[in-house]
C-alpha cells in the first residue's frame, strides 16, 4: 500500500436527509477513493466521545437489510458555481459578440498568492476537443477571446492589460467570420459606490483599460455539443450528474451537467450574446438596456441571449432559474448555488436591500469552491424499520473489516418519531442548522486564527488534511472563499467530515457540536429515560405543533443558528406551557434561512455586528433566500435572553471552569433544583470538555438585555482565564461604567449564569449558560452534582401541575 493510500481518507459519504421517520427511505451516497469495496452497517450512536476519562465510545449495531459488502466507486465532487444553458443549434455561431459587466475577485491569484489560472466568463467551449468560443480571463489576468477549430487549432486574443481585483469592467469581444476581424475590449466602469476601489483608484482607465483589434483567419469556430456556461467552461460534456425538479422547482426534466473547468471567482452582470459582430455603440446599448423589447427590430433580431439576473427577484432571490429576455428565451440554471442579488455595476447605495431596487442588484457572485450538492450516485438505501426507536444513527462504512478502525467513516442521521406519534414526554432538538454552519470549517488549517482563538497549537486529523488538500468538499460558514468573501450558504448533500462520531474539534479542548450533543443522549440512555430526538429541520417544517406534543423540550449544547420559523415555534411553545431546558451557550445568535424549495441548503449573512469569522460586504446584508436583514437576531430585536433568560457574553476556547451557587438558589421556588447540592459546593469542577462545566462560550443573566424580570439566578461561574474575551457586539469603549472589553475574571461579564424562571400556563425555562455543562454529566459514573441538577430539573419538569 502506498504512502498516499495510507494518508488519504479512503471512504466517505453523505445521506439524502438529516432526519427520517420509521417507514421512510433514506439513501446513502458513498465515495471510495481507490474504488475499494467496503462493509456498510447501521449503528445507533450513544456516546461519540473517545476521551479515556469518560464512558468511551458507544455504538449499537442495528440488524437491517443495509448490512452487506458493497463495490466501491470513486465519486469526485465537481465544485464551483456557474450558470448552464443547454446546448442548442442557435448557439452554434460563426460570427458573434460576447459582452457583460464583470467584477473579478481573483484575476491572477487568490488572497494567499496562489495562481488561479484561466477563468471563463461566457463560454461554449469543449476543452477536450478544443472547439467552440468563449470570453475568458487568462492566467495573466487579461481579458481574452478564445476561438477553437479543433485540437492544436486554438487562437487566443488578449488585451495585454491585467484586470484589477474588485473593479467593475465593461467587457466585450466580437468576431466576424467573413472578414476575420476580432475586437477585445476591457473598460473600467467605476462609480463612487460600486467597486472595492472606486474613484480613489488612480487613473483607472489608463492603468487597466485594454483594447485589441486585429484580423485573423476567416471562418467560424468548430461546432460542439457543449452547453453555454457562465463562470466556467466545459472540460467534458457528460459528467453523469444532473439537476432535476426535485431540488429546483423550475425544471420539468433533468438537465445533464458537464464536468466544468476554468472556474471564475467574481461577479457577472448583464451577460449578452449576439449572432454578429456588433459595433461599440450597439454593445453599449444592449448592456444598458434591461429588456430586448426596448431595442430596435434589427438589434433585437441579432440577440440570441440577453440574460437579466434581476428578472425574477422579488421578496427573495432564491430561484435558480436565470431568465433570458431575448427572443430566443435561452433560460439557464444556476449550479452549486452562486450568490444572487448582490450589488451590480450600477449600485448606488441608495437602497440597501435588493427587494427595494432589484435593478441595482442584478449581479451574481460566483466562487470556484461552492457546492450545493455532490450529486453522487446512490450506493445503498434504508427503509427505516417500524420498530426502530428515535435516536441518533449512522451508516458505518469500513474499507477493511480486518483493520476496520483505520479506514472507516460514519454518515450520521436522526430517526425521529412518526409525525403526530411521539414516543416520549421529552424531546431533544439536535441543532442541525448549527451543524451546517460549522460544516467542514477547516479551522485547524487556519493556524493564525485558530491559535489566537484556542491559545495553543491545533490538533490535525485526517479530515482536516483532506479538506486542506481538496477544498472541493464544500465549506462551512466559518470559512472564506479564495477571493476573501465569506461562505454564506451550506448544504448537507455532501460529506460533512467534522459531523462524525469520534471527531475532536479544533475549537474545543475536546468536542464541539455532534459529539457534545451525544453527551446528552448518553446521559438519558444511562439514566433510563425515554427520549425522542428531533431536529431544527423538523421544527422548520412542522412548527410549534411538533413541540406541543412534548412536556419537556431541550436543546443541544450549541444551537447558535436559528431560523425565524424555529424561533417562533420555540416562543409559542414556551407561551403555551412548554417546559424548556437550554443546555447550551451562544444559542439563537445568528439568523439563518433555509432555501424555500431545497431543504438541504441554508443561508446566513454575517455583518453589522457579532463575533464572526468574516464580515459581509456593503449592500449584501439581506438574505437572498427570504429578502430580510441577516446577521444577529439581536440586531433584529430578538436577543436570545428574551427566550432563554441569558445572553451571549464571552468566549474562550480553552480550559473550562465551574459554578458557584447564588442566593436565589436557596429560595423556596428554586431550592428543589439544587436538592442534594451543598450551598458552598463547587459545581462542575470536572468534565470531558476542558475539565469543567462552565466553558468555551458563556451566557449571562442581564435584565437590561431581555432576561425576564422574574428570572432567578441560581449559579454563576468564576475562575476564567484571560483567553476568555468579550463578545464583539459589546466591545465598546465604555458600557455602564466599566470597560467592557476586559479579559477573563477582570471583566465581571465573563461568566456563565444558571437561570430559572416560569412562563405562562405552568411552563418554565432552565438555562445553564455554558457549552461544556453537558460534558460533565457522566463524571464519576454519572454520580456528580451536575448530573444531580439535571435529574432534579428533568423530574420536576415532568411533574404534572404547577411548579413550586
């Protein structure tokens, strides 16, 4: 076996859904790096933490029809967003004009100085046969016209001037097949507001304008069956993958996708194609005219493509349909979800939302690392047995059954109860929106950011190495694309390598997300409680009616990302008498929006405020998927403390601390929660996540920010190191008499607060204000004060009638 085979993650995959109920089918899509056969089994996940100080990894083999040896298949992901218009005779041109406004963001290199290579703007190009035509940016960053007449017969004509990053250009190329005359032009289109440099860029026309006019061989390019692509070109016409109406409602039948290359980073606006060589004046006219009906009959008859990216923008810009307003109606489809409704060449900043002025948001931003769906073939499927209990499950894949632990992967999924048929009085909500936000974040490889956050050298795992080598698995919303733009869309239809049992996350001394949530699952399993498992995606679909079936509902350890629909459902549940455990910190922080048609996709915008990995660009604060202002719920007036009793206050991704009881815990209304815990007893100075129950991220009690006035402060943490810093939304010069940006215990806001209060109709809320609380539940064989408090609250909340 080669060293490469030893180092690679040889088997991985994804599931068609995040959650499924008995009787439903879920499909699994598996990639075998070296086409090796593999054993697949279904297992129930109980404890995903391999820390030797805890109970250890726990799984149960489930006997299903899935268990078998499967033939492996290498299934690469074709990342990179683009627009496809299927091949048709009208696109087989001899003479032509190609034009658009473009805003390149990596014209020659990415932000790390890595060469990008050729990038296509508009192309009907077959790279294998070297046929067709297209408008490109060459490896020197110059606008280039390419004409192909077969292998070894390719002509390229470049302006000789490199395009600048973050500058809008009017670009065009013409070719007359009768005379052989060609023209290639790049002209900066700079206003006060539309570019990254704007009018402050010295002499933009002289520095980066370019024009070439010459005569070459007469005769048109050789025809091919490649589709027309925007932001890419065709490497192979047939990839074996397609887009279909199941995910993209505008399609009536599947469209076959090519293997694409020459992927472009940047914005494109107003792309146009004509069937003859137009004059400069005619090009200027069609670029500044949104509707072909406003053109002369002669010019309109020359157009075969006049795409208006703002034509179907309304209350949202989620559609994948690209509208052609020319007489040919060559409508296109977005692939890998480029970012729609971004400020275009004519953006004035008079309108900060695309819903107010769609014509100023008529650009699309493309990235060469985007993935909306791996589109792998189905490898096997499971019809969930009727008697399978609700829980966290996985398809376990093993390349070599003899040496199974070395080359394995797990594809997790949730089994929820049948709709309207709960199997317990309690439900744990797995925060699948947050799982998607952190998907494949690859923070381990960003050493500067990582070491600053955690105060130590990061631990690398095989998944980290794979993501760093092959970023084509799609990124999470803590990453930036190669052009510096933040990743704002995430999908579960691709392998999520950090959503796996046994995974140790770089942002934690031990665990983050799924395996920390399995601490909760394990505690309920060990204590003998029945527990239903549901997800954010289920609540998004069913609303408060799903929650109302349960006497008690609780969160996972980090439900940071919530949609408007889930926030409303949680609020309504609490107001209607639900009893709620918030076993987390930094929850309900960022506003997310699932795609209105494709539930696999989720969007988040990070701007204005908040502790964040990147900041959205001007004019891009509104979500494409619903048209509303993105960012923090706090900015939209729905600060988390209004529903949870606590607000995000500090984070320190290092060792954890403990709680001390507060005077409210001795009141008659609260003392039952602390039954068995001494008044002076240290709470949670132990645990599997940083050795303590109070850590990673912390929430505090704060009436000024929305904590209910009748909330009780049961306990507060102390002893936090200087790695703990104030959240950025509160890092102002002064706040209520003291400097708010102090670190550790120097700042009185650096603390986790344990809070309890009652809600209408005999409801209640219990919040722990820490992300590591659940990691302390299993300490000392589950006999400890954190476990005791948890049991007191669960038993009390399950009791019928009013609470004390």
